[in-house]
């Protein structure tokens, strides 16, 4: 079985990849009877520790709205 991953947007995506490959994610999904909050945690980590652009959101907003 080959797992194909998209490029990580931030730390949250990387942690999800690690937990998937090691089998931790499968165990949590099997054992957990309710939502564990993994997706919210992943998105929060991606926002706090993004990969790529080092521009702040306000700098990006100014660039997007330039004349």
C-alpha cells in the first residue's frame, strides 16, 4: 500500500503525516467514540507555524490589494 501526501502547508500537516505513517491516527480513529479535534488542531498549527511565505497576513493583504 502506497500513501501519497500533498505538500505540507504547515506543522499541522506534517504531524498528521507522521501520525498516519506510524499508525497512531488509525488507532485514535478506531478507539475514539467522538471527534478528537485533530482537524481543528491541525489547522491551528498550520496557521501558527506555516511553511513557505514569511509574509504576515497584513503584508499579503496589502500586496493583494495593490494598485
